[in-house]
């Protein structure tokens, strides 16, 4: 069973609540040997808390290629869709509809950029990363970008 919800509040309080939830176990029964690699019997299952988080990254426009490459590009984050290797897409085409919807709600457009060779050495192992979209900042009268 999967339940989805939105939490909002003070980060420390949220972190404490999530830590407490992760420490909860529930009984479950395996009815046939070999199911899920287990023998028939009663077990305890840990409540899995899997965050689905939305982030906004704000940076100067001139660094778009570098920043997007650093956050959203690596070989394990590419999805092979026939003749097309896509970066920062969901693993399932079905989820792409939700990303399209989020893009519309947030008022952003599909991102286009040229991947760079250089990038920040930030480990993103075991994390799915999907770029929803981008939008440009407005500029002040003197031409300064309003971050």
C-alpha cells in the first residue's frame, strides 16, 4: 500500500516526525515460501518513508548549462527511449504526464541546455532526479538579473 501526502512546517519538527515514522514496524505475513525471497511466516515490516520533494534552484543565467549538468546529468540518470537517450526524464512515460502538468502549474518551460564536461562532484547515488522545467528571471532597469 502506498499513501501520498503533503507536509508543511518547521523543518526540524518535520525531520523529527519523519525520523519517528521511520522507526515504526508493522506485522505482516508471508503466505507461501519464496514470496519476496522469504519463508512462510510472520515478519515485521519497517514503515518506509520515501520523500518526493520539489526544489527550486536559483542561479545566474550564465551558469545554466553547468548547474543543470551538475544536478541533473549522469549516466544512471539517462533513460533510453528507443533512438533517444533522454536526460532528467522519469523512468516511466506515464509519469511524464505528471511532469507536464507540474510544468504548467509552476509556469515553467521545458529545459534545453548543453551538458558540460565540468560539474560539481556531488554524489547523487540512489536518487532519482527529474528536471521539471526552467523559467528566466526578470531584469532590473540597469540590466542586473533579479535572482
